[in-house]
C-alpha cells in the first residue's frame, strides 16, 4: 500500500513539475536579436555568390551595373497586390520580393474574424521571401535590381484556376529577364520562374538562389515540456540523406550551414505556419544559413548546376514556394518531408497517429471538440483490459481497508512489521499493490502526446466546440472545463482506497486543486480530453468497485 501511494505521489509530482515548467517557459521573455539594431532594408545585404569553381561564361568584361533610371525601370518600391481565394500578397518591384502575405481563411485572433493573419511582412518583425539569379558577371536579376510591372493589382477571378504576375528587367548587356509568379486556386504553393532571353552575342550562364529573410521574432513558441517547445520558431531544412532538421536562430549564429545535396528544401517555421522554398526534387543545390550582426537571419539554397543559354536563345529556371498554414493534408502533397514541419516533439510516434484518428473522426462528426471526446472513448476502449486490471486491484485494496486499519492499530509505529504484515496480506488475497498505478502510467504519454497535437495542429486553431468554447487551442475563458475536471478528480479520489498515512491523504486530496489551478491556462481541448477521460474512468471504476465490494450484485 505504501509503495503504491509513493509511486502515485511521484507520478503526480512529475506531472505538476512538468506543468509548472511549461508555465515558466511561457512567462520567460523571448531572447533578443544578436546586436539588435533597427532592421536593415530588406533589399540590402549580400547576394549569394555563384558556386565556387563555376565556369565563366564566354562574355566580355562586365561593365558597371546601370541605375534604375538608365534601364527604364519604375521607382523602387512599387507594390503589386495579388488576391486569390486563400492569399492576399504584395510583391515589390525592388528585387521582385514577396514582402507581405495575408492568409484569408485564418484570422489573426478569434475575436477578430475579419482580420486575416499576416504571415509575411516587411514592417515590424521583418519576414520576407527573396530569390534571383547569379553568375560570374555583374548583370543578373538578384534581389537588388528593380523590375518593371505590367499592372499594380491582380485578382484570381471566378472560373480561373491560376493567375500569372510577370515582372521584367533588362540587363545592360541586352539579356532580358521575366520573373513570373503563378498563383493557383485553393493552394498556398506559388510557382516562380525566370525566363531568360539572351539577346546578346555572348553565351549566358546562370544559377538560381532563393532565401527566406527574417528578424528574430519576439515570441518564439508557446508552452513546452522539459524545455522542448513543440511550437518551434526558426529555420529548417530537409535533405534525402539526413531528412528533417531544425536550426535555431542561435545555431545560425554559432555555426552557419553550408550543405550540398540533391533535392530537399529550406524553410522558416513558426507556430502553426511555415514558409519554404522548394527547388526541383532532382536539382543539385547547396543549402545555407546566414546570421548578420543586425539581427537578420537567412536560410535558403542556391543551385550547383548552371543553366546555359546561347546567343539568341531562351532559357527557363524555376522554383516553388509555400507560404501558409501547416495543414497536414496540404503539406503531404507539397514536398517530401514537409509534413515533418508539424513538430510534435519526442512523442511524435504517438502524437501523429492520434492526430490521424482525430482527423478521421472530425470528418464524420464535423466538430473537433466531439472528435476529442470520441477519441478519448476509443483510447479507453483500447486500454480497457489494462485499466480494468488496475481498477480491480484498487477495488480489492479498498475492500481491504478495514483490515489494513487493524494492522496499523496493531503495529503502531513499527513500520517494518506493518509493511511485512501488509505484504503477507496482499499475497494471501492475491493483490498487486502497484496494479492501481497502471491506468495513470498509461495516461501520461497519451496526455503529453495529445497536448502537443492540440498545441501544434493548426487544424484545431480557433476551432469551436460548443457554447462558450470557441477555440479549442486556447484556455477556457470562463474556466468551466478546468473546474469540472477538478471535480471529476475529487470524485475519483472517493473511489480510490484512502491512504493510511494522514499526511499522504491530505496531499492526495490537494492534488485536484493543484491540477485545476494549472489547467486553467491549458488549451480547452486538452482539458476536455482530461475531463472526458476522468468521466469514463469514474464510470468504469465505479462499476468494477461495485461488483467487487458487493459480490457481483
């Protein structure tokens, strides 16, 4: 009995410690950028160089780059607004950058349903996407050139599946470039292609690069257990050899990345959302990260195999980008490994199947809250034999309480003799004193795994349940679910055998209060799971206890 209570107490203490550590992580201020100063102009900074050893095109010595006025380009900073069914973005003629992206189907907050979430921006916390061409000469359309736009606004009209936005630039050597963004209906993937018309008398050769540029965010993640925040904020890369790899902002400062591979992609991750550059799956690339003293971080790639365009010929270079939510159905269709950007932490082998089942249930019931309840029921059914064995053990222990109390009175303070007598009694009655711990032990990994599912899955962001619960990923605004959960824990305590030690009894009775306080700040979906699990456990335990104590009646 004592060892069972001690194990239960240790498990409860561990959960409390983990919850407390999660709260502390939430309250800590985010690290400041390295040598942070006012962000530099998004278009400023070094352009990636052509790969070392790149063949030199058969061109004459390069002349100094012409100014925008000399090329006839419009003033720097003209914005082109593009609206589709999912996105409203702004492109800039300066570099042809994607400077702003609003997600039309994802509100910035539940109480602001008409304000779309802004994923990319060049004001405030800088976060933009850049790409261009490089070579051994000076006249290439990198992110410092100024393009000419054909129009200032584009809208994907009904009945059309895609829309193209061309940007033009002519180099001093006569080579004409057209950078074209192609937006698709019902898609967060954008195709970006460069058309090279070599009107010069010399052969043209070039490479492509793409990078994500951002300042360090002030909020780098939500709650996390054991200092492992599932809502990771930072860079990530994927290669066929090493698969998915996260790269923190500190890592970009301490050890800049430079890795050659074929295929793969580079991304910037944040809670619920991801931006990524996706080269061709067979393309030889070099992935890189950079961190500048002014607190600007970059992750991207450049191609390693040149494209040659002869005099009078035309060539094409292309890539894709993804800017949107981590919706797992979409991510699986975008690129190999993209679904891994949904980071469930070290319990991914449990979290991923839980989400898969949860998603299947939601497709049937059409409500994520009820899906959580039904998932809880399924989990209880799967572990029914195990939990039933535990509850039977606890019911038998409860039945032995009068005899255990007698032993305590007989042996008094002689704990050694009392423990020996208790073990003999357990052996005679064929009771495992640790059997009642099994239901709790089973719940712990599932609890943490589901916590990560609710925290990281954008599908549950701002997902309503019923009545006052309009966001399962946020705390219950009126604390009804946490209070009900605390009441259910008290009810479970009444079904459990009472500790013989009065101090242990007080501690165990205080645990529901402690858990209720901490659960006030947890996602409503997680509290709903714990409440549903407690209610089902109470029903199962009450039935088993009733049968054992009343001889099957």
